[in-house]
C-alpha cells in the first residue's frame, strides 16, 4: 500500500536529486537522497530554505500506532525500512 511520509526536502548533490530528512517514531532522524519522482513538495528548496513535503513509502507492517515502512532508497543510517508513527503518514 503506497502512502506518503512527512519530511523536509533540500537540494541534492546532483541534478534531479534531493536531500530528504525526516524523523522515525522515536524522533531519531533519518536522511537519504531521492529523485523528484519519489517526492511531493511545492516551491524550490534551497540550502538555507528547505521545504516541507513528503516521500513515497510502502507500508509493510502495522502494530498499534506504529508502522514499518519501506522507503524508495536506503537511508544513510538505517537501511531502507524504518518505523514511523501512524500520524506521520498521509
């Protein structure tokens, strides 16, 4: 089931790529680079003014208010699957 996870988006290192930052269920931060096709945001993010947006995720499992989601790319910290709160998903 495809959904969208809230995140903050900044320019990436290469054309067509963006830096994505977000939080997991325990407020631990995650980050990754993703192409625009996997993101939903408006405006033009810059290094001094990132924009709020969302990244495409697939829900793998749910337990109470926690969801295990798969990201389109691996994070730098935790791989491709992370746990988030249900209220972080659109």
